[in-house]
């Protein structure tokens, strides 16, 4: 399969299932680890992965997540989310 650019946002409740689905496909390890929330504070309510990924991964997580071709900043803004700042 070919790689495509995708920004994928998944709810915290679906994050484990999306991580497991992605990890079962070559190139999918380590996805959905960047936390997002409406305020930028923890706990994360959503997780994001963005970049060039195999179409197979997009297909595997599409029912669990919001998939777009937007750059990550635009996708986060459209969803009303911001990157969570690390806690001290």
C-alpha cells in the first residue's frame, strides 16, 4: 500500500484500541501518544498522530478516530483542541 498524509485524532477512550490497531501494521508503532485537551492541561481527552502513514493504518483506525488531510495545527483548531503541556 502507499503512504498518505493524514492527521488522526482519537478520543482518550478509543486511544488504546487505535494504538493496538496501528501497531499491528508495519509503521504503526508509537502512534497516538501526543495528548490533547480543550484547555491544554492534563488529563488528555484526545490523542493525535500526524504525518505520512500507510493507507492501511488509516483504514484500520478510521472507525475509531477523526481522520483528515489537514495539517495538525488546523485539525486541532477545528476540533477545539490544543496540545497538552507536560506537567511538572
